[in-house]
C-alpha cells in the first residue's frame, strides 16, 4: 500500500464508529485494518472504544429527553469535518 493510500491516525479516529458498526466499504475497511496492524496507539484506541461501548451500551435517540437531545445537538453542532 502506497503512502498516499495509507490511513492516518486522525482519519481512523473519525471513522472508528463506522468501522465498529460494520459500515465501512470494503476498501476503506482494508485501509483501516492495515493501519491497525502497524499502529499500536490506534489499536489501543479502538479497543478502548469497544470496551466503552460494551460497558455503556447504546442510547436510542427516541429515549432521550428533548432537553438532553437539544443539548447534545448544540454541543456537537458543526463538529464533524470542521
């Protein structure tokens, strides 16, 4: 895999949820896993996220109090990709 095709740590962090939910296209999943094979820091990060999900479970958006949902939306407004 060429340097241009290699996934950077910051890119991995941005798509870790999609990876863990099985939502990455095959090519991107292969890049993700190739990066993990050579990066102990990211491997540790992914395992920490897995453990966090296992311990905390999941939150259904429909079960959130409207005020809590509004606070979360405000907190993360403009966060992705900016």
